[in-house]
C-alpha cells in the first residue's frame, strides 16, 4: 500500500469553484445515482487494440505491482538495513539485528514496504518531545507496561489481555516502554490536518543519517510509570468530545481543500440516500476500483457522510484533537492511532477465522455469494437506518426488491439500481432481479433495533428485511464468493476469508496493519463503498449465459490464500509488533536523533558496498525514497 504524498502548496490552496458548486448540487439534490452517465467512466485503455474487460486490465496491473514488490525482498541483514536506510532516511533502530534474526527464524517474507504503516503512524511523533510521548503513554488509564523484558498490565479488559499475550511473545526482545491502548471499536484520535502536516514537515527536516561511529546503539532503562524524569513534563490537556456528529470530527483530519471539508454537512438521514458515485472517480477506472488505498480515504468522497454508519451515528464517540501515542486495531485514513494487529486476529476465534471448512476445493463449492451478519455500523434508528452500509448491501441483494424497482412498481428506499454504463446483460433484459436471486444469499441474522425489547427483529425495518439464522463459517466456505462489509469498524472475518479457498470481495474505509502486504485484484477483489460496482464484479466472474470467468476467480482466491498463509500468520504479527515497538521505543527516547543500528557499517555482517561506505564516512545522502511511508 502506497500512502499518498501531501499536495504541493499550489495544489493545497487551489479550490476548483466549479467542483464545489457541483458538490453542493449533488449533496442537496434528489436521491439516486449519477454514475449512469458515460462521462463518469475513465477509459485509459481505449485504443489499445482488442477490447478487454476493465477488470482484466486491473488484474494484469496487480500482477506487475506484486512482482515489483516481491523483487525487493531482503535475504540478508545487510540488504534489509540498506533497504531501510533508502526508504526511511534514518538508520534502523537499535535491536534491528535481533529483529531480523527473529524474522528469519519465523520464516517471514522481508520486504521493506511491508512496514510502511508503522512509519506513517509514527512520523508525526518525531516532532514531539520524547518526554511528552513517554508521559502521555504511562499517564493513560489503559496500557501495557514493559520493564526488564517483561510485559504486564493492570487492565482486565479482554482486548488488553489479548494484546498483552501477543506482546508477551516478543517481550524478551523489547526495551522498556509504556503502550496506551484504545479499548473502543471506534478510533479516538483526529488531529487537524493542518497540525499533522506541520508535524510531519518538522519531522522530515530533522531526518538525518548520523555518522556510524557516533550512533547510540542501546535503549535506556525506564523508571516505573510516574517516577521518571518526565513526571514533571507539562503535556497538553486532552479534551474528549462526545455526543457530537462524528462527520464533523472526522473531516478535520482531511486537507482544507478537500471535498469533505468544503461540502455541506448532511443532517437529514430520514430519506433515500444520495448515492453519487462520481465522487469515486479518483480511485476508480471504468467503474472499478483501481486505487484501493485511495478508495479507503473518504476525504474526496463527501457523500459517504450519509452512506456509512460511523459518520451517521456510531455506537460511541470519544475523540480528541490532541496527538498522543495511543495504539489501536484499526482506523480511518484520518485517525492518528498507531496500528497493532487486531485482537480477534491474534485470538483466532472460530466465529471470525472459521478454520473448519477453509480448505474446501473450489470445484466443490457453490457458484454463489453468501453473507450473514448483524445490522451493525452504529446506532441504527427509525430516522437514519437508510444511511447504513450493511442495510444497503443486503437490500441490493434482494432479487424481489430489485425486480420491483426494475419494473418501476416500487422505488428503492436505501439503494439505487446499477448504472447502465456497466452494460449488464441481465439489466438490459429487465431480468436483473431474477439474475441476482439466482446466486445471492445475503441476509441479516439480527436487525440490531434501536428500540429495546425487539429481540432480533425491528419494527421500523421488518417490512424491508427478513431475519434468518446464523451460519457457521465452515458452511459459508461452501460458497465461492464472500463479500466483506464493514460493521461498527473493520470486519474481523477478513483474515479468515483470505485464508479460505473462497474469494473475498472487500469494501472498506478502515486501515489495518497488514494493508501494505496485500495487492488488490491479486489477493482479493476490491469494491467501492457505495457498492455500485457490485453487480458488474459478479457479472465478470459468474457471467450470464455461460460467459463467466470462474478460473480467474479461482486463481485470485487461491493466490490470496497462499499469500495470506505466508505473510498474515501469527508469526508475521509478532514480527510486525516487534518492529513497531522497537521504532516506538526509539521515538520515545530523548536521544532518538542519534540512536540506531549500524552493525553492518562497523565491520559486522555485510559491511561492504559503496552505499554503506558513504554512510559510514558521514557523507551519505537520504535516498530518494526516504520517508515515502
């Protein structure tokens, strides 16, 4: 996953007036979809000869991206250290040699790009005083403490216990530190974009390669929380915001010229939502996701404020503008938590991972879609449920409702028919609903009513949705296609889907620790969060009248499974966490500017090569890719 660079000063303050006027019209206009217009499809492959389906081009591009990424794999510590310096612009942290040995013992694939998320998360902290970072960490109520190679916690919260077990597996290789944890489903840090931009800029100015002979190679010991020299350090007061429209909180993390910051705020959710897929154009090509990372960033997609439960009414809101080192399991693009592997991934609970049935041969599966879930996403109520993503996806898979909409007998209350620009065969014949019903098995198991005493039902959505019994993951794996739709935050079953022999189709706005390791269209199928491309994706794979591409679906499913079993194991989580916490310990140390590992430059393993000698002599320049993360 490549993180987008910050815009130039010129672009940062250039606000296209026509675009803003268009946004105002879109957000205040009539319900429906604008993606039907042919001009909303970018066609960069036009004129290339034989016409291929857009998804075929995307798959070809994904193959090249993955091959390029893997070609940068490091096999020796010298290669790993050189790749680090080139990409990060600093020496690796103290303990890098132990980390590399640990990674090799765990048979980990070592590609420097795999840890981009760590540096994206930690970069702003290089501009804060180390004493402030330390005090903020041990002063937080829910934390894990590491002292003398032993991790402990005073919290009995189940997520804390799981994270403690995970960190405990590498505790002997860790320096002293305190780790503040977010125990909520929802992320809590949204520092204004302007402040983060300034901090990242300052951090970049201080980035340098210290002469090898002058590098500090050991971490210092810490006193017990509250007893160190930083105890008297004045830290900014944290003001926790609650009972506030979360869109107003989240969008401050977007650039000031972004559509999220400039567009009108929607407060009326008691109507059919505006599904305006033209906002997806920056991350889509010919109607399909071509930039997965950008698709998870809502800053250019202001219509999502009325299409995602987290922006409408999350279960809980407790957010602050103050940056401090809080760790969490997932976050939106604008949040400032430091990502750890989520507890459910480490715990490998059967309800999330579904190890039973994960290896059913592709040929024995049904040519069908399966989804079972709860109507989560936040607090759905009578006057807002139409804006929740899971409600929309389930409705879009109801063949009867689609048929009624096709025949203009009943207008959809929370979704739109697919844009005609997709050229769907079943839609042209007026048989879209019939076709969808032939392969889709998508239902709620609990409507999560906002009214007490309703059980799994809900009086304001009963007329729109059926409720069925839950289905074990082992049974779901008997189907070839597994859509994965966000709930209150990220979906905990994604890793289980990837490890199975079925094909995950992923729609999300949430970032996770492993994103840089996966390539969309190579290991999974990406889907826009509006789901306007859903039917087109399924026609590509399932087809109509025997025109499907079953072998292509099988290939992505199998390659995703094989790759997940190589780079998304518990061992890979350990390697990630160890690397992350070594970097966190360094950025928390007052001597951080001089700290590093330079064993390869001082006569250690692989101490040769022109680039290494330049750094050793103090003449090295920061590489062109430094700080890309």
